[in-house]
C-alpha cells in the first residue's frame, strides 16, 4: 500500500502547529513548575522522535524534493519546540540556555 505523503505531511504540519500553540501557552504560565516543564519537554521530544521516524520512512522512498523540503520545515518546528522547552527547563534550573551557532551560508 502506497503512503499518501502529501496527506501525511499536512496532518503532521497541523499537529506540530497545535503542539506549538500548546507549548507557547504552557510556557507562559507564571507558576509553571520544573516538573511540569520537564514533562512538557518529554512530550515534545516524543513528538519529535515520532516525526523523525516519518522522515526515515520517507528517505526509503523516492520522494519529490518539495515534499522533502516540507518535511524539513516540520522537523524544524519540532527542533525549535524542543530547544524552547529545554531552555525553559534549563532557566528554571539556573542553567545557561542552549544556543545554536549562526547558520553558515551555502
């Protein structure tokens, strides 16, 4: 059975947007505890890992570059959510935030 990659990516993009909204709202809670932030981070990481498995599946097929680019965009959302939640938790623990080096132009 062939996978409908367009529908899969559309569903994944919508799911990532919903999670991003939830994460944003949760991180704005004034009395968010470190335990809650840690749980949120774990949930984000689980979502990111699930999407990584979709990308791995895509890599095993001859997928159009536009779909690969769309998948990379969704992966970037998960990466940003992961870093954002990790940084909130790190700040609560008195640790420095995770910083990415600037992108090198191609």
